C-alpha cells in the first residue's frame, strides 16, 4: 500500500511538471501582437527624428549664446545693446521651439510606453489564463487512480523514462517561470517610467510658459529702448547715464540709512535685558510668491551689466503683486519716488537688510516695525508706471539682501 502511495505522489508531481512545461512552451510561442510592435516601431522612429531636430536647434542656440557673450564684452552703445537683445530674442525663440519639440518627443514616448504596457498586460493575461487551465488539469489528473495513470503509458519503462526526462528539464522549467516573473517586474518598471514621463511633460509645459514670458520681456525691453532713444546714440547714452545715476543714488541712500538705523537698533538692543533680545535668524521667506527668477545676482546676462552690476535677484511678479516682509525688522526706508525708482528697505537684527525695488505702492512708513509675512507694498516695474524707475525690464520685484551693508546673493537665504 505504501508502495502504491509513493508511486501515486511521484506520478502526480510528474504530471504537474509536465503540464507546467507545456504551459511555458506555449507561453514562449509568438503572441498575436504584431499591431503593437508595428506601431511601437513607428513611434520610436518618430522619437528619433524629434531627437535629431532638437539637437540641431540646440546647436543653433549655442551659436547665438556665443554671439551674446561676444557682444556683452563690447562697449555699451545703442547698436550693441540692440544686437544683444536681438540675439537674445533669437536664442529664446529657438529655445522655445526646442522645448516644443521635446514636449512632442515626450508625448510620443508616452504613447510608446502605453503600447508596451498594453502589450505586456496582454501577455500576462494570456499566461494567467493558461495557468488557470493548468491548475484545472492538475486537479483532474490528481483525482485519478495511480494505476490508471501508469497504464496510460505503453510500458512501465516509458513511465520511468518520463520521470528521467522531467528531472533533466526541471531547471529549465524554473528558468521559464522566472521569465514570467521578470515580465511582471518589467511591466511595473515601465509603469513607473510612464508616470515619470507624465511629470516631465507637465514640467516642460511650465518651462515653455516661462520661456514665452521671458521672450515677451526681452521684446518689451527692446521696444522700451527704441521708444526712449528713437535710435539716437546720444539719447541712449543719456538714458544709461540717468539709469546709472539713479541706481548709484539709491545705493548710497540705502547704505547711509542702514548704517543709521543699525546704530539705533544696537543702542536699543543694548538697553534691553538679554532674555528679551530678539533671536537671530538668517532664514528669510519669499517676499512675493516663489516664481521664476528673471535675473540673478551679478547675472552675466543682465541687459545693462556693462553699466552696473545687478546686486539682487529679479523675481517675476505681475504688476500690483502684494509684497511681504521677508523677515521681522524695522523699516529703514520707504521711498516713494513718483515715476522714479521707488523702494523699501528693512533692517533686521542679524546683520541682514532686505531691499524691495520697483515698488508701485508703499503701505508702511519709516521706523515701522514689521513681522515676516506682513504686507509692506505692491510690486511694479512696468515701464512708465509709478515706482518703475529708469531702464526697467518689465513687471517684477527687485529683491536685495545685504549682509553688514554689502549686497549678497539672496538665494542662499531663501527656502
């Protein structure tokens, strides 16, 4: 009886392995997904074409970037400034076109991934269907008497040969089953890549919008210069001189006022108990909603760098955007210059001071104490509007950070 039971278990296991091997052989057969492969190949061809087109546009961009670098080293003149702006506009237009192509390429890659995922889903569904049939077959074979199964062979020797054959292919069966597992793993990886591509497409859409805004700003700057100078070199030089004088005057006023206010603060702090003195912090908040930076600290691409260094960052902000104090402090300056350059300066208790330029409206007064996030005014910068000043490049907030009276890069202080 024990002999019969042992033979039954061997036979039942053998049948199961044979059935599994049959399933794998079927699974290895070509699937009916020619349409998928054809469309995927066509999409991959289109993707390669887009990559080539993007590469050519990037080469053209580098050409204009080189021209810009050369022009920026030349002496300030109207023709040179217009050439810089023209090259910048051409470079940005190519950049926009390249970004559009990258978006189209990403959309094609998304479609290709979706087809590959659908293809793998189909393969897995087919394999699972065969697995269901396999389980049913094993169950049916397992219900038979062991003697009946042996009798199905021509001889007991054939049965033993089957057992030997199964032993030889057992490792191959394991490999094939591992392939099925890899197929599911690959499917999950492709789904993750698909999600990443979707995020990338969203980011490219925002990048495109930013570049279009940048293009509009450069065109506004060029139109402003043309309107102000009427293509007259002497008028352009006068405009530059006025802008430089305005900036130097504002810088001198800011330095003087900061020194005066800081002396008062030092006296005030010295007279207060240590426990009540304000805690120092070098962490600031964004004075306007965090947005694209139009010009960086000492930006080499700043349009008027050959006249003066840019001692701040220019944060994109629509005309009339609320400006918030970047940290607690005292209002050292709240200058309303009418149609000139209006600004606000706040002195903080940690050696820092912040300056907010091109302010269209001021809602604080000098010597006011403000807290971080408190409304202090509204942004401006649109040419010909209150507070914009000379040579403005469009609506934005000019944001300076000064450490012990010296302008420093604001970005390390912002979250």
